[in-house]
C-alpha cells in the first residue's frame, strides 16, 4: 500500500521544495505542483494538509469537484482514496504520520485508550487553529528545525479530541496507569515483560497482546518512547551523554544514540545543540 508521499513522488510535475524527517515514519514536506492529476489509492498513513499559496485551481474530482484556496485544510485518514486535478500552480505542506505511531502518541498525550482516536476525513475546511500549527510545521521544514517540529506536533496531537467509545478487551485504565507509573519509575533499569505481567496480574502473552490493543503500540516500543521522552528533558541540562544514556535505561551511549536517532531522525548531541540555540535559551 503506497503513501500519499509515494504518490506525489511518482508525479513528473510535483516538486518537494522542503522536507523534514522526524523519525519513525513521521515527516513534513512542502510541495509545489501544477498541471497534474493525482490519485491517492487506499493510502498508508494519516496526512494533514495546508494550502500555503494558491489552490483555487486544485479540485477533488471524487467530491463533486470542490476547489481549494490559500489556507484550506485537508485531512486524509489512513486508507483513504481520493482523486485530484491541478490546473494552476500552488504550494502546500503535508504532515505524514503512521497510524500506529499517531495512535500511540494520542493515547500517551490524552492518557486514554488508543481506540478513542478517530480522525475524520476533511476536504477544504477553514480550521484556523490546525492551519496555524501546519503553517508552523511548514516553517520548521523550511528551517530544518526538528525541535520546533517536535513541539508543534505535540500540540497538534493534544488538540485531537478523544471520541466516546464502548471498549471491549484491552486493559482497564487503572491497569494502564499502574504500568505507566511503574515504567517511569524504572526507566533506568532493564524492564522485563514478566515483571509488568505480574504487576497487571496477567500472563506475559496476554499483557503483550492487550497492551497493543489499548495503546496502539507494542509494549517494548512504548517503553522505548518513554525513555526517549525522558532523554529529551535531560538533554536540556549539562549531564554527559553517557550519564543520560544510563539514566534512561540504554545499554550504552552508542545504543542511546541509535535509538534516539531512529525516534527523532537526529542525534542526542544535535538535539542538545538545537535546545541550546533555541530562542528560549538566548
């Protein structure tokens, strides 16, 4: 299954003016396009779109030919299909988020079950708050600021409202809270599935399966994300990288660097430099 980015990359006309890799399949791209026809067929991942310049010559053919405008917002949920015709030049930004990663970030941000995440399809809407955040992400892509992109993305996820849902299976909220509290208290140690299973009074197999249902992410990946989050906070201080690696439960500084770069697309040292050079620290 191709992504929206894949489809645009195959176009002989569309041009990526700026791109920022945020790690784990997340990314921002500013596109320029004209005189084109694009089909997104059951695409992989969620996409948030903002028209930066132009767009009145861009029509969605499978939605009665409605046309865009500068400032228009679109949301393409995972698996969506749509067909587009572009007749005049325009410039737009896309934010790409894998389904599992967005669900897990949503669950962590809102401290709720990932199944309460629901992203509606939106074609050409006035959404000033979301549009402002997407504009800021376009600025982050243009400047290459991973730190700004990370902060804006956190705000964007925080603005997504949980939906009411009758949930069956998964883990009860108090079990999830108990696990999170225990994980945070032991991030500097080796965390074993058997210990967490005992804490939840479940078999390791059942915990592993039900945790993914409730959090949208495998337990080991969730723990790694908590380690990375702690590391980001510690990188604003003077502690040596090897000490931060140890405090966050990584086997070595090299292990820490590999995991951090996979999660953020940048190294701990570069992240620290970005924090030091940010306006809030000048």
